[in-house]
C-alpha cells in the first residue's frame, strides 16, 4: 500500500476512478446484503468472489465464504464426493486469484489453510502453487509457512523438503529463508534419528561442503555465514552434561572444618540434590545436605552448585584426618536444560585435616593494601601453593574424554578451508569464523588438559577485527578477553605468572591468601571460572569490566579488587550477593550511578527481578528515611554480606548520604575509603 | 553497479542540506491531507479503516499537532464501531465484543432474532483504544468489561490468540494485541498471562529472534510483538541488558545479537537476515532494543541518515529510499525519530506503540 500525494488528476483519471469506486461500492453492498440475510447461493458467492478478487484484504468477505462453505456442505444429506470436490476447488480457485492480486494477503493464505484442512485435495496442486509464489518472491514468509503447513498435513518427508531447500539455494544462495528451513528440517531428521541423518556427523560433513560453495562464491553475503555458524554450533555442542571441576578438588587436602563445596558443570544442569549426589565423610553418608544453585538461568538450571559442609569433630582433641568423598549417586537425575541426563559416573575424594592452629586464624583488622609495592611472588613452600598444585595436577582426572574424533577432524578440515579463503579475501566475517573455529578446535581436542595451542592466533584475529570493524569493537573485545583468560588459566605455569602475595607495608609479613592479579589487562569480560574455584583473593583492577557475571562460583573469594573498571550499576554487582566470605572489596572508580537509567528506575517498587527475600527487611531498614529508599540496589547486593573493608570513592553514586547508608547497613565495616571507622 | 552508486551519491548531494533535517511541518501537512481524504491506493484497506486512523491520529500526537483534529468527531466515530452484547448472557456465547475495523464489517442490529454477524477484531480494538487513549478519552466511559470478558474466548489452548471469533490465523501479533488491550484497559482478566508467556517463549528461534509461530523464521515484527507483550505483562523489566541477565526468562544475549545484526550497512534496519533495510523496522527492531535498554548500541547517526533518505518531499516516509510515502511507513518513521530524540517530536511509549500521554496537554 503506497499513499500517493495528490496531484491534479485529469478528468479521464477521475472518471475511471469514480467508475471503479462505484463498481466496488455496488459489489460491496450486494455482498453485505447477502451476508446479512445468510444467502449462500451460487450468484451470491460469485459476487463475493469478484469482491475478493479486487480486494483480498477484505476479511469479512473471507469469513462469509467460510460460513457459505459450511452451509452448502451441511445441506448435502449424504456425502457426495463430487459435489464436495467441486465446492473445494471453487474455494481454492478464489484464493489463488486473490493471491495473484496480493501474495502477501494474510486472509487469503489463511482461508486456503482452512479449506485444505477440511478435506482432501491434491498435494501436487498445492506444491505447484507454492513453487509459483516461492519463485516470484523467494523470501515470502507466507509461502514458506504455508509450505511447512502442507508438508506437515500431507506427510511430505523431511528429506523431500530438504531437497527443495537445496534447489532454492542452488538458485540463489543468498536466500536465508531457505537456509533457515534447512536447519529446521535437519533438526527434525536428527531428532527422529532418520537413517542418513543420525548421528549428526553424517550430514554435518556434507552441509559444511554445501555452505562452503555459497560462502566462497560471495564471501560478503551474510546468509551462508549464518548457516555456517549454526553448523559449527551443532558440531561443538556438548553431547551431555558433565562435571568439569569442583572445590575442593580431587586429591586435595584442606585444613578447615567448615567449608563450601562447589560442583561446576560444563553446561547448566538441574537436579543436583541428596538423591543424585552423595556426600560421605569417612564411612558415614551425610543426609542433611542442601544443594543450592548459584545464579539460576531461565530453566532453573545452573553450571555451579553449592553446599556447605561441617566436619563433626566429636571428642578428640588430637589432630585427625577425615576422608571425604563426593560422588554421583544417580547421575541420570542430573539433567541439562535440553533434558539430556548426565550419564557419566564421577567422584571426588579429598582429605580434611583438623589442625587446631588453623582454626584460630583470625581476621586481621589492619587495612589491606593491594599495591604493586606490597606485592611479591609466592613462596614455593606455602600451604596454599600445595592446594593450588593439587588442583591443577588432579583436576583433569575426572574430565571425561569425549568421543570427539570426528569433531576435531571436521573442524580441522574447516580450518584449512577458511585459512585458504582468507588468503585471497579480506573479509571480517571470515576472520571471525576462523577465530571461532580455532576456539572450537581447542575446546574439543582429545587431550585431557585444556588445549590452547591456537589462542595466540585467536587473539591476533580479534585484535585485527577490532581495528578493521570498529562498529563491533566491544564484541571482539569481549571475545578477546575470554580467549585470553582461557590461555591464562590453561596451566599451573601460566597461572603462576599472575599469582603473588601481599606484604604488610610496615613489616615483611605476608597478609592474606595468595592473590591472582589480572589487573591492567584491558579485560572487558571474565570467564574460565571452572579453573578459578580456588581463588581467595582476586585483583581485577584497571580493566574495562561492565559485568562480573559468573564470579559467584568463586566461593572462597574473600578479597576482591574491582577498582578502575566500567561497572555501571549496583545490579551489575549482583553476583557479590553469593560471596558470603567476602571481607575486602574495592569498587572505587567505576561508573556506578553515572548512568541514570541504571540507578534510579528499579527502586523497591519493582517486585519482578527482586524476588529474593530482602523486601520486608528493607522496609523496616528504610523506615523513616525517604532517601534510603533510593539505595535498594546497593541494599540488595550488600545487605547479606559481612564486609570489613570497602572502597567506593570515585563513583557518581558515592555521595555523603550513601556513605552513611553503608555504615548503617554494614555493622562489621572497619575501613571505608581508607578511613578507619569507630 | 558502480554507476548506480555514483548516481545516487550525486542526487543525494544535489538535494542540499535542508533535506537532511526531519521536516516536521511537512509531515504534519502530509497527515492533514490523509486525515481529510484517503488517497485511492488505500481502498483495499477499507477493512482496516481504524488502523489507518490510528496511524494518522497517533502520528499527529507524536508530531505535537493533535490540535489539527476534531477530537469530538473522532471519538464519536470510534465509539460507533464498538460491538456491544445485547445482554450479559451473550458475553458467554463465544463471540468477541470489541471494535469493528470499519463500517463494512458492521451490521446494524436487527430485532428479528436473526443472529447479527459481529466481526469485531483484536487489531481494530487495539487501534480504537490507542486512539481513544491518545485523545485522552475518559476510559471509565468505555464498556471495558465486555471487551475483557469476551476476549478470553479468543485465547487458544497453546496460549496464542485468534483475532476474531469466527476464526483466523493465531500468532504473536494477536497475543500482542490482547496484551496491549489489557494494558490500556488496565484489566487483565481477558488473558491467561502464564499461557501467553509460554507461547511467546516457544516462538524464540535458535538465532535469538522470534517467529510469529513456533519454528518460523525470526522476524522483526514478531520479535517486537514478543518482547513488548512480555514487557506489558510484566514478565520482563526495562533495560534488561544493564543487569544480570541470567535469571531472565528470555535468552537476552542471543536476542540482543539478533536485533543488533538487523542494522544493515546502510544504517537502516532489516526485518530478517539479508533483506534490505525498511523504514518500519527502525521501530520494530529499534523498539525492542529500546525496551532491552540496548539502543545505545545501535548506530544512531547512520540510522538517521538512512531514514532521511526515506523522507518524502511530500511529507511522510516511504518503505525504501526515494519512493512514495504511505501512512504505515510514515507513522513508524515518526516513531523512529521519536526514539532518536528528535526535537519537537513527542516521546514514545514503545510497548504501547503510542506517544506518552500527558493529561494536561489536551
């Protein structure tokens, strides 16, 4: 429909349009009269058909035809198949004429579906019609939808439909609607385990070749690349959920009698509970264990699951070593968000040595300074170091080698192909695909230890992309950060370079645990949490972080430096809620409160996201203080924590009133922005 | 191809600087012309008369020119299109009592016992209520309970909505209509929100966008219907991206990827992958980005440039650059400029599809 600006019309034009209007008006009033009086004669239907042919958008006219159709068939006392057929043919013809006038008419396509589902009609006729319209406009989604409808109704095999998409793509590989239908059909075939399409490696190889033709013909056309991305996703998708790491790690020895247990899976799972996971201390099975989810996704699944264990000490005063075993009792009960059960059995064993000296380890009340001057590398003999070592040396023992030979072969061959493409085509999406292939290649390697042989190349590709395509800078930056962290956390040796401890400024005493220093690396995102579960002290300062999503898995974290980042709101710090061991926190020099949209709009009036149970208490807390009501977000993040040292200076939100709020909220606070509280 | 490009560049340059601005006065004139008499190419849209009126009247409001209409006449005309049940019992006969799209689908009631076909439609009902809201009509005067009560019959067991009780396609468009009607009436009794939510979520495709029905190719308009409905029903909040997204019912990162990729190299938005930019998707997809709080990620400068190539010299906007304007694309051109915070243009309530109402202004 295109409205035309009015230009002076010639008398001839005016005459013609007046005639046309008169004709339509007369048809319309005759039709409405028939409709009103329930007249469904042949003549009445002809008037209606003429009206529809000139205006397929007239929905009332379609509805009348449905009434007429039912009326005329119900009058047949016995099934007269010839009569039914002629009535149906008539309807289909009217629809076809309407579609020729406007092939995007919702009403016409719907009427056809309605008629077809009333009874038999020839499949060939429908396919012929579809071919006509799908040739005319290859992206016409009415036609594609109708095609899926007919294929379902007439039980046309998915293979046949797949062949149709092949033909359409061969005509024009730029047709994303055809690629889309292809991915839908292949998913069906795989799901139904049709011979030739199951397991998926059978068709994936051919599909890679097929899409390669499109991509190599015109590397600047998007459709093929999108489909390639779907294929890559199908290739690397994990087949089943599995445990990838834990705290405490298998084979370790820890010295605290109350400690968190974290299970980290390769994908979000549900069903971690007393029935599926057993916790055994010496020979006794612990029955009063509650597993909880750290940061649920929409399916109530999560990668990280948490519980706390307290070793019952009994009467003995002497040192004793307890053997703890955590194992999958009924692994089928642990299922991924796609309902795939965890079928591998796993078990983690570690020792807890009860040594009273360690129980007395109190919190220092001195202010902790995380400065370069106070930083020193780790003494090789320290206790933490041992734990750290056991984590890396044994962590891989229960990583299950996947049946990934075909995957690595497939990806290796794709790598060769796309390296070749990039040798003659300057193409950003090609570079991006290569980077994704390289990461996929490392992720599914057959070796047990994480493979990072291609990370350097990946980092180089993302650096190039950041320059080449500044519009998507942030995306490349995020991917760069994740690849970089994968490399850092891949081995003990590479991690060691980033670890150290802090001395007290006045003496050379070591304060606090070993610290992982990932500062000043211009990271915009963090990841690889499964290899960082041991971290107690983490320095992420002077990066470009907007979010700390995932950090909640680091349950031992007691000291966190996030200063000089780009955190924009308290909600972005939400993962801190789960870090109950946190004592020292530095969020100074961020952008909290600098973005009005982030800080002023979700006050306590919003019951949607704030489903956790602070609401009542907050009301009491804020009673009589209008201004405190604006601090809901900060309350929800810090309210359940016992923070001793906090730095918030350098944020727009950190005004005087907010400082008073923090002092009231955190009774255990000793240091605020470097000043000792009394 | 290169020659064409040069030609375009030249003609673009020839048009001069004044063409590079949003021409509010001209747009108002364009709406006035259409307000007085609809051009003949709209004859096939007679059944959607109310929808065309919605584009014009809401368009005036966005352009701060609501004084150009005869408010009382508009209200009378719209109210005359409402279908009323004869009595309370009729409300349970399965029919929908909303608004008719135009006179031709409406019959004068007759007292002879013959059933009077009632063709009121969800989309027309949405447009009628949107106009009444725009002209600040007192909603307590509307028989809203018969709309809500009878709308319930249109919801299908899978959660989707049929637009008319005589039967038609069921998809996300009409879930959106039902949600926006409920929101405007402030009466949610006509919709099973939980079912509707599940239907919407089942329409999210593997690429992050939404199809009109489950399994369909993702589409900008369907994605708007999905996200705006969830927002109206209260299942999602504003500015999802600035928060932790892991607890959201939607796959927000994937949705965000899909939406952002719809901004094409010419700056405009496309409705599906690898299609050409079209004015209206600046609203459908841009609106989703706005609801998600992610509009800061789109390139506003190039979007504005694209939209201005679709601005007609007669006022209004066309679908593609340098074509004749139509009401539909004009309206979504105006809404796009509202989202771009053009001066002299009213702010927008994205999920309702109309301007923000300031009661004192009228």
